[in-house]
């Protein structure tokens, strides 16, 4: 019985408001439809006076001293039917109505005067009977009279009920009196669908620091015994999509303490003082359930540095909200047991007072995942997909350098969509590669109108990129080349960026040469200069200026950096003189010219191979590194890797070289220095 009773659907609760809705609809319908009878003609005294003088009126009934209903004689109704004015005159009831003006005595005198005129004209007619009535209102008319007051009372009732509900409902209601309450959400630790650290792949260092805070709340006595104080707050900082909010959700799922979450934009309101009021209410709620964790997502919405752009806006409501937050986190009153977690991707614009020790004691960097962490993220997002058994997850991780967790989730979803679109039974590795191409490059545009000359120019351009990058050891390894238009590009050379943590001048020069390979190949082999290299030139210019103005890689400029890591510099002023600006421009041009010379040297030596690559591209439209190797041979990156990583002695293989031993190669003598082995999956970062 209990089971059947539990499955019985709940009946909708009756709302008394619907009764008033039905009453209002009934009254409006009755007033619009009426009784359905033909209405009398609306006239005036001139019309009625003429009818009385002609002996047409039998009687007149006056209601409430104003509304007069005129009843005509039967004979006159037939004769007046031909008159256009009385064409729609009803045959029963009053034929004409008009307003007497409210003066009964004057109305009576006018009727008698009209009767005398009729007698003088020899018209024999009965004297007009006049009857005065007083109307009695029915219940419907009383309701219509009082309907506005009824509606006002009903609206006032619901407003007051909402106000009382908001005043008594803590911070979760939406009443008019609740505008100053913080709309924080309390995480339910018993929720079956809660996020835990098992759902957060990678971020091992961040999880260690976060778990230390959770562990402090769980086992506070262990830390207090040594005199340690609970940290006031921790700031999760990093690029968008790296999992800051997801990490906070995992904290809510793992912690056995209350977890209140709110967005920074929830404090922003058009009313003055509301933001500060909501901050106070948030910490009041937290104190009641302490020890607890308060999570403020996108804290830069209220934590922006004070005093900025003061000349553009006079509104200091956001600054008042920030001041209240600073006071609550570490002010005169202490918040024992309340830990604040914040998340932002704009640490550079946060107020310094918010970042000091005692408020946000720790700044946890949640950066882009390395190749190992990307594999773990793929494992999480591939759980719900029906996959091909041959899928190589390590290969997918290597194909997505620089991808954040949100990007990888998008790749998995896009691959499933592509597989379903092609009516496949499972998601294959080709679907994932197509998804990566779709996300990075955009949609394919095979129907773009291109002439044979334009296709040839595009093929030479991409072959030039690939050849230069293939011959320089510090360029990124080429994966594939395509001349299929995708997004805004007519073709693309796909490469796998090496995840370096440090770059030198040689790395940058080889990178510039690879970027300029397409433009120089077009100029040398086709004698044309097209607009297809605009993105290459933009990246070349930015890299060259970064070398000179940021990294101090110019002998003339010296070891000086004009980079502003804080983001606080005025955008209208430059931190160097005009003479220094000229020197920077000259050095940038020198660096680009040296990269052009290196590129020309390689292309001049590889003319025939570039032509062969272009022919292969025109035939296949897309070629891979294996196809390039058949024409260009082993790449410089692969040769350098084999040279720097000697193999262990096996059957027919040479013994590993000892430290200090010198060997001769085509590139000159090399002296071996034993270094720790580097993994292919080493974490790197491109500046």
C-alpha cells in the first residue's frame, strides 16, 4: 500500500486567484455581449421635439432624471420606417433614447410647448405621457462598480504575502523585501549526482591545495594542536575553461561541511546599497552554518581594482560592494570557520587589497593541462561515448596541445555528432580528428569558387610552410597539409606544437622562418604576392616585437622589457621614448629580414620538392607527414631527436655514447653530455 500511495501523482493545489479570474471574465463577457436585442436609436432633443410636434410620440419614460426612452405610436412607426434616420429603429420597446440634461421641470415645459405647437398645427394626438423611474442596481452592476477596488485589494494581498515570504525565507526567496538578500545556493552533500574529485581529471597540484583546506575543516583539531590557523580564502586563477568552477563543485561534493555558492554578478544591482547588503547577508548565512565554504564565481565582477576609470563613471556602487567584501573577509569582526573560495581568469585586474594575505591567503593556479592531464580529461569525457576499440587516447592527447578541459569536452561531443551524422555505429579516431579540425579551423567550404591559378598558389603557399618547417629542427613537427578551404583560410599546414617552457633566439627565428615560408614560396616560385599571408605576417610581426620589446633579445635595445604583467599601465602612454621606439622598429625589421633570408635559402634549395608537394596537394587535397617524408625525407626534428637520445645497445646497435665522447656527423663534431631523459609528454608552455 505504501508503494502504491507513493506512486500516486500529487493533485494540483487549488488557487483562490482563479475564482477571481473567472468572475472577471464573466463580467467582461456579459458587458460585451449584452442581451442581444436591437438597441434604440440615440437621438437628441431636436429630433424628439419634432416628433412631439408631429404627434408621433405615445409616451416617454425618464430614468434617473436623465435618460429618456421615447415610445412612438404604431401608426407613426410605419410611416417613419421610410426615413433614413429611423431605418434601424426597433419595433418593440423604446425606439429612441436621449439625455434630458437632468432638469425635470425644464424638460416638462419643453414637452408642453411642443404639444401646443402640435395643437396649433391642427394635429390631433393624445397628450404625451411622461413617466419617471429610478433604477435599481443588480449584483453585476455593483461588482462592476467595486471591481477596481477588488483588484487593488487582491494585488496588495499577493504583494504583502510575497514580502512576508521573502522576509522570513532567509536568502533564497525572491520577494520585494528580499532585494538585499544574498541568493547563495547551498550544496546538498547527499545528492547522488554531485561532482567529486573523480570527475575532475588532472589538476593534481590544485587538488592537493584544495583538499588541504577541506581537510582542515574536517580535522581542525589536528592543525589547531600545532597552532595553525585556518586560511581565510583561496583564489582559483587560470585561463577560461580549465576547470575552476568544476574544481569548486568537486570541493562541494567532497566536503562534509556546508558549501554556499554565488556568482560575482549576483551582487551587482541597479539599487544603491544592494551589493553591500547582499555581501553582509551572505556572510551572516555562512556564520550560522560555520564551519563552511563560500564560493564566489567570477569574483572579478566585484573585485576590480578601485579608482580605475574614475573619469568615465561616477557610480561607486561596485566599489562599495568591494569594500564590504574586504571588511567581511578580514575586518574588525572575525569570521571563524568561514573559508572563501574565489574563481577568476582576470587576476591582473583584481584589487591589491583583495589579494593580500589574510584575505586570499593562497592563489591556486589552474593552468592548461599537459599531455598526461589531457589524456585523463579524455578518459573522463569518453565514458559515455560508444567508442571504437582501436581508439588511441594518447594520440588524441598529443593532437590537442593548448586545449583546456572545456575544449576537450567540446571535441568529444563534436566527434559524436560527426559520427552520428555519418550513420556510424561507434565514434572512431577519424571522427575525433575531424572534430579537432572543425573546432580549430572551422567548417569545410569545398564549394568555395576558386580558379586553378588560385588553387596552385594555395598549394605552393602551404608546401612552402611545410618544407621550411620540415628542414628546421626548432620548428613544430608537421602533421598534415590541406588546401581545402576551412573557415576564413584557403588552406592550412597542421603541426603539433612542442610544449616548451623556455624559448631562445634560435627557436623564435625558426618559428618566424616557418611562418614566412608560404609568402616567400609564392614570391620565388610564382612571382606573385597575394593576400593569403595576412595571418602569417600578423603573427610574424607580433613575435618579432615580443622578442625586442618583451624578452630583451635585441643587442641594440638591450636587456630591457616593456611588458606590463599587472595590466595597470595607462593605454595612452608608452613606457619608452620616441628614439627607443625607432630603435625597436629597426630591430624588428632586422629580425624579420634575417628570418626572410633563412627562408629564401631553404626554398631556393628545395624548389623541386616544393613543386612536387604542390602537385601532390592538388591531386589529393590533403596529405600527411608520411607523404611529406616520401618527398623530403626524414625531418630535422626527427633527426635531432635521434641524435640527442642515443639508443640502448641491442642486436646490431651501437653502444650508448659516454660523456665527453666526440662523434662526427654531417652537421659537424658533437660532444655528448649526459642529461636526464625528457619525456615526449613533458609539460610545456608557449609564451
